[in-house]
C-alpha cells in the first residue's frame, strides 16, 4: 500500500510545500507594497501625527488600506478559482473542486497573512517622528 501511494503522497507533500511558500511570498509582497505606500506617504503621515493623530489612528488607517487591497485580491482570486478548479480535479482525492470548507480555509489563511503583513508595515509608520517625517523628501 505504501509503494502504491508513495508517488501521490510525494506529489501532495510537494504541493503543500509550494502552497506554504506561495503564502509566505504573498505576505512578503503585500508587506512590500504597503511599506512602499507608507514610504511615499511619509510626509502625510507626519502631518497627521503633528496635527494630533494618535498611533492607533495611523495603525487603523494603514491596516484598513492593506485589508482593502487584500479583500479585492481575494474576491478576484475566488472568482477565478471557481472555473479554474476543474483543471486540478484529477489531483484531488476525497475533496470536491467546489468544497466550501477548503475555500473558507484558504480565505482565512490569506486574511491572517494579510493581517500580519499590514500590521508589521503599520507598526513602522506608527513610530515615525513627526519632525523627521515632515523633512522627508
């Protein structure tokens, strides 16, 4: 039995490794996009902080923008995944191509990765010195 299922087990392990790698790369890319946006808006954030915006308000602003990006991407990805799921139907065993639990788990995993990526980018912006940010070119 082990010999018969060995090739499939290896394929599924490899797909799992690729899936985790893709999730980490997606989180890193999201962090980079948000950090770049923060870098471009350093002066604006400095003005907000100089006018009295709290660190929580800055955190909330950046987290909401990051999550809007992720929600849009997840919606588009979900719409693309439904018709494309039939391409991998032969690789699935015991799972339907339209399994709602699988889609929910993927959406939750992506949401958590996006939450962490947005938080780490926002944490850098929260600790900007307003005077340094205002002088930033």
